[in-house]
């Protein structure tokens, strides 16, 4: 009989394979990602996360950090797995600022709500239009971080930050 855990592991593997397929970037050849402003990132540390943020309302950052910790507790219980190392979470104040990130080299469209980098396992996202949307995207992206960690790809300990934009 197939257990729920085996089905969950199979789903994780399928999602991992789908997200690992390289996207054709030929249409972006020769284009540079425009960065209009310089971000002075600060770090807020929680039990499991290094939350990178800049010049934003500290209360909003605290709320996002609490959401991330709640999702972490849920997923670690569901997957019976703890992430190796600390989990980087990089927050941008708006979608246009998020599109300027140098963490992810690809050009991101306006519809991209967040990204989890495969090898360094960094989660990058802008604040949503509501706390509910931000909470949803954090939960969604953290699933990918668990996928990569369970599959043995990416460890946040590989990333060494210097205080500039994480990248």
C-alpha cells in the first residue's frame, strides 16, 4: 500500500524535475538587467532565517519573518525534515524593485511573485499587495527550498554575504 509520505516524496521529486529543466534564455541574449537604484540591505536573524531587507518598515519585515517561521514549522513537520543551514529570505519593497534583483540573473516579468534559487537556496520576493499574498508566496517558495534540500541540491551555507545586496 502506498503511504502518504511516499506520495509526497514522489510529488516533490516530480516538482523538482520540472523546476530544474533549464528555461531557454535565447530571447534575452545581449540584454542587461537594468538596476535603477542601489539597495542597502540589512539582516534580521530568526531561528531558521536570515531575512535581508532594506529601508522598509521594520514591522512589515517582522511579520514576514514570523510568516516564514510558521511555514518552516509546518513543512518541517510535514516532510519530517529540517533544512541544512540557515535559510536566506530576501525581501523587496515592491515588484519593480524585485525585478531589479541581481540575485537571479534572468529577467523576471511583472507576474513573477517570487523565486527560490536552486543551488544557494535563496528565496527572493517582493511584498505582496496584502499580507495574505505575501504569506502565500513565502509558503510557496519555501516548499521549493525544502525540495532542493531534500534532494541534496543547494545549501544556504554556501552563500557568503558581505552586507551588500545578497548576490
